[in-house]
C-alpha cells in the first residue's frame, strides 16, 4: 500500500508514537516472560492473579473483559490456577450459578514472588530513565489512555 507521494505506508513509522508504544510493550513483555519463567508463570498468569488480588470476587467473564482476552482463554487459565491451588471458586452470594474467584494462600505467595520480579523490571527502567522521567512518563501514559478512551465513540 502506498500514499499519494508513492512512499510506502509505515516507512516513517519508527518515529511514531503508537509504533514506539508497541515496541516498548513487546520489549517489556519479553522481559516479563524471561523473569517470570523460573517461577513457572507467564505474564497472563501474573495479570490474572493481580486482578483477582485487587478485585476479589471477579467472575471469569469480568476477568476476560479486563484482560481483553476471550472467556475461553480465561477459563483455561483459571482451571490451571485452581488445579495449582492458587485460585478458588466460590459461589456468588445471590446468584448460585455464578462463580467468584479468590486467591488462596498459595496464590498470594505466587503473586508476591512474581510481583517482586515485576518490581525489579520497573526499577531497571526507572534507573535507566530516572525517577522524574518515570513519573512524567506514567502521567503521560494516563493521558494516552484517556485520549484513546475519548476517541472510541
């Protein structure tokens, strides 16, 4: 595909914001995978445990929406984590067919170990860019999130 001036689309993408965000996301994901692997954990596993920790009682459907994955993917991961003893299903107090998810003691320990790895990655990045830049970057990412949400409609 080409633009009117016959320059290929994407030829100048390397300096564009969204391309830089994607490259950063991929680099951080690769580092998370590397650091979490010795714990027998993948980034999706960590994200799910963190969500259940911050919002105990989420259902599988709610987790799928928050993680932006299919309900089937969440169901598969939840089953593995229940089998590992890191999550437990509890019946919803008002809706007997709805299962809420809660961390077990083993899940809290796994999350604590994984979070230490994630914090080490954050420290590595902050050391490289400096604490002031890290704070500014975090604030700017919040603005990016808000801008993206504002343009959805």
